[in-house]
C-alpha cells in the first residue's frame, strides 16, 4: 500500500461522532507496510481490541494456526497473499470475518476462502474511522472468542473437547483428552502415574494402563514435531520443551 494516505475525517467546523469501539475482541492485522501496520494496531488497541500483527501471508497463516481471532484486517498487497487463501483448510467455525484493505484496481485479489462469507473491504487510501466502523459492523453481536488452554502451538478447546497442534487437528479419545489437558495445565511439572490415574479415571489402575495411554497420546501429539510429552523415569510424565 505504498503512498497510502490514512487519517481521520477532514475539514473544519464539522462535528465528528466518536469512532466505534471494540469489546476485547482479538484482531489479526496482516499488513506489510510497517508504518500503516503500526497505525492500525495502535488505533485498534486504543479502541479496546486485542491486536496481533503479521507482515506476510505465511506469517498470517502461522498466527491463525496458533490463535483464534474474532477478525482479520488484511492488506491485499501483502507478499504471498495466496498463503492466506489456504485458510480454507481450517474448520469453518475457526474462520473469522475479514476486513480487506485494497486499492480499487486490486479488489480482484480479495481472498474469500479465508472467511465465511462475512467480509467487507475498505478502499485505499482510507480513513481510520472507516476501518473502525467496518470492523465494528463485522463484529456486531459477536462475543470475544474464549482462548482455551494452550502451550506453544498446542491448543485445547474445552467446549468441543478437541485439540490441535499447529495446523493439525488431533483425533483424541475422551481419556486421551483428559490426560493431555491435565499435562498441559500442569506444564513443566512431573506428574506421577498415580496422579494421572486419579485424574483420568478417578481410580488407580495398573501401571501399564498409563504407559499405553501416554504412548498413544504421544504418537498423536508429537508427530513430526519437536516432542512435548516426556518421560521422567521413576517419577512420571511431563509436558514441556
């Protein structure tokens, strides 16, 4: 967005209404130009949004894999924008609405796959008040997403009892989910087999039952990635780096 003019309403003697404000919603700003990105992120933060930034499509994809967002504000001229089109690999429920920033001749570059049909655009150059207003409209009636327990790129959703590591969804049994959650909320602590048994099953079981459960969970969580689940021989198990 080279040469973009961004500012508030112009003119003198005109009363301007207060800009729309957020309610703690989490916004991902994908803008390559550092000055524009700083302006947008600072303004959104002052308007009561939580803000995360990305400079490229690949970075935007990484942020979407790590966190759940209520809204994406995206400059369509970011490098490798097609990477964000790969957002269609996410479950529909995980795809936030999108506010595109685009010069009129670049409207064909919009990436509808990222959203759920809930999208809008602001043409460049734009007024920051218009960005706030469009964001407010897209988020109308939406409560901020609740962030589930997480450790690095491992994220749990207690509402659906589902887990994912990075972009990969983990197919867990109820016992595996309870074990993983117990390890995660006690990250970096060693948990004994007895502690795990009581939490997962509410009773003690043979030691090899825990070993088999941990083995299955480790196979699912640590596929092709740095391991998170570790054995402390003679003591128990730990989730951490």
